[in-house]
C-alpha cells in the first residue's frame, strides 16, 4: 500500500465494515514458497478430512517449516498494520492451513471472538484479527470468503440462529448436532463476497460473521490464516491474562536453530499476575441491535 491516505482508508473499512483487502502483500517468490511447502504439508497430513469437512483442511503448520515463522513476522504486513495506525501487534499463537479441497463444500457462518462477556467487546476498535493469505487467485468459483459487513458491532438476525459454541467442530466426534444448522449454510441478503488475488491479504475482525463459498473447481484452494492481537497495550488486563492462560507462551524456540527469533517480539509472554476473563463465544449484551 503506497500512501498514508490508502492506509487510512483501509483502517476505516476495517473498523466500520470489519474487514479489508490489501493487494500484493506477498511477493511472488515468497508466495510460491508458501504454496509449495503448504502443498507438501497437506499431502503429509493425516488429518481426517471428514473431521473438518466444511473447511477442507484445518492444519496448524506453524512449526513444521521455517517459512511459517517468516510469514508470522512478515515485515510488509507488520508495516501495513503500523501504517494503519495500530499499535503493539502480537501473534495470538495460532495459524492454520485451510485448504479447500476440489469441489469442497462452503464453510458455515460463524464468528471467532471468544471474550463476549467483556464490555470491551462492544468497542469499535478491532482487537483480534485474522490475516488471511490466499496462495492462489480466489473467487466465488473456488471458494472465496464471504462476510456480513458491520456484523462485528451490530447484531443481525443470523446471530440469533448460530448454534456455535465451538468455532470449529470436529465432525467425527458426534458434535454435528450442536455445530451447524440450516441457517448457517444459507445465503444471506447482507453477505458480501471477498475475492482475493494470490499474494493478497484479507484482514478481518474476529467478531465478524464470515463463511465461504463452495469450491466448484477441480483444484485445491490454499490459504494460510494467522491470528493477531492489535493495540495489545490497550487490552484490558483480564484479557491479557486470558491470553497468557490460554496459549501458555514461551520464548519461541519451537523452531529449530534461530528461526524463531523473528517471532520473539510478537509473542505474548509473562507469568499470570491476575484474574483472567472467562471465554464465551456466544455474543450477549455487548453486541447491540442497530437501533439500540
Ligand atoms: O477458508 C476461508 O477462506 C476462510 C476460513 C475462515 O475464515 C475460518 O475458518 O474462520
């Protein structure tokens, strides 16, 4: 992104609509390397695909190749977030290789914020975001993202229909009954498609309602999604504590050699010093209807 005005525009869109797209964040070489390594991991992986059938794959690849440490600390993305005027950026500790399979189904509507009981949930500022790097051109035909703009801050009819307790259901464990219903797989009049070119970046607020189209092509649709906290210095103390509890961060020596050094400054560290907020994925009083 070349100008300050563009960065402001993206910031505004992320706050107002809950998402934005920035083109050409990965250079061709790095995107090709990620594509190659991700294809290898997908082939090696023994994940039961029927366990994650709506996603395609849902593999945590972070420590399986140094390329993912580079992605977590990818400077153009961090520069972008700084240009968008976000302060302390922290890696939340997870990343996923979400590879939609040839002719794979659509993903169901859901949102991923887990601290709905905390009043900070009603604030406009994005606190937790996913950065999605599409590794191939992605459109309606091969399963691009869909979002309901504004749903990170305003309650839609769909919110009342979501069965979601867990965000990502293991369909082999008999959780299907409570995991998804008809409404979560339907079209929605407020839905917007989010196509993205290979190497582009989609940033979205964890609270945003999102889903995907089906992959109607015979080719894989790879995506690497990384979770971050923004403006971590302004996080309520009890959410910071929850971050420590939940992810039990340690100095990043999970990678071999010094590969993890690049990630060190992004990791949430420290011992528990106080009460942590309890997690609750179901939006309550802090998600208001438009006219309230
Ligand atoms: O597969 C995609 O394009 C998006 C997946 C996603 O955002 C999610 O699993 O929450």
